[in-house]
C-alpha cells in the first residue's frame, strides 16, 4: 500500500504538459511555453514571460515594468537580422530565422532603435520601445492553468555579485588569468580573436594594467564555465579590464544571458573601437 501511495505522490508532484505527457522538472515544464507570454487567470490576470534562454518565467508587472524586464533579456543582433522577421502586415519573414528566434526579444547591436518581441506563434516582430508597446505584447498572452504556471521556476535576479581583491599570479592566455589563490579566471563577456598578434597584444595589455597591483574580481549571475574556470570581471583602479580590451579593439564583446552586468558599457566600447579603428579594426 505504501508503495502505491509513493507512486501517487510522485505523479502529483510533476506537471502535466499540454500534450498530455508529464514533466518531471521545471525545465521540462517550461519547454512547451518557451518564449510565450502566459496569463495567470487565477491570480488577477498576472502576465509572465517564459524566457527561452533560461526556461524560467519572469513576472512582467505593469507595462512600464514589462518593457524594462523584456528588453533586459534581449539578444543583441544586427538590424539586418532583425529585419529578417517581418512586422505584422508588412512583408514576409525569413521563415527559418523567425522560427529560430521565436519568442526571443531582439535588440540592435549598435544600440540604435527599439527592441522587438518575436511572436512565437505568428512569427512576426512586435516593437518594444514604449510602455504602450509592452502592453500590446502582454495582450497576446495566453491563459494557462495555475498548476502549469506553478511548475515553471521563477527567474531570479537577486544573485548578489561577490567582489574580492587579488593579485594576478599568471596570465595564461588572452582571456584567462590565475589569481594568487590559484583560482582560474575567465574574463566574462569578451572574446579575443585567435589571431596570434591580437592574442599577444591582449596578454600584454593585461600584464601592463595588472602587474604589481591589486585587482578587484567581480562575479555576475552565471558563475563558471564548463571546465570550472570562474567567470569574472576584473577592475584595476578605475579601469574595467574586460571593457578595456573591447575598447582598444583587442576583443569582441560576447554577451550571453544572464551575465549582462556591463552589457551597455561593452557595446559602447566595441562601437568606439570600430569608429576609432583601434586594434583589430585598424586593418
């Protein structure tokens, strides 16, 4: 009898998906709703966005709050790629690209212009520049049972970054250093090209800025890489080293959710490097 009670308890703990199958994890529960706006009809019509990057839900709140929360989760792409998804009634989308980006929020990587929500069903883009725009996006939401919504984890932005002071023991590569406590650090949100000249220039820049100095090591939301290296920003005095490499054309910005603490700074640094033809752009 106890055995059957245990089985029933387990079945009650998992979420029944729209196709009638059971989901044993919050991620499984979120997958059928990835990119959608969900309406909690049982709780005053609250709207939630299921972020396709994290497979977690984000409470949208009022339209002004929804605008901030949606655009904060944008994927930065060229406007040429944004244009591959048509505005409703204004042409035809690149079907494959629209399907690939369905449910995502896209923002121009030159930071000029509005963000856009790619409707997951219609495969068209909806502007996200004002609170009114966000309200129109929210109105496309679909009601879901309270049980299905509750099975999807809530995305938290409360992770508190850790900041500590260290000396750099070794510069291993153009984007990796070892601290005085033997912690291996991978510079977060930057990507140095494989060109040997640029690799060496980036290593020399790191050594010039950090030798004999205390370096402030700052985390973001995602803590480490698959190989165990810690993902960190490095600050020397007033200089953000990650930004400095991008600003001097020695690295690209490489922004990946959820580590967007200095996203705007890195984007502007990349534009400055291009405009002033620094580093890799002086070719």
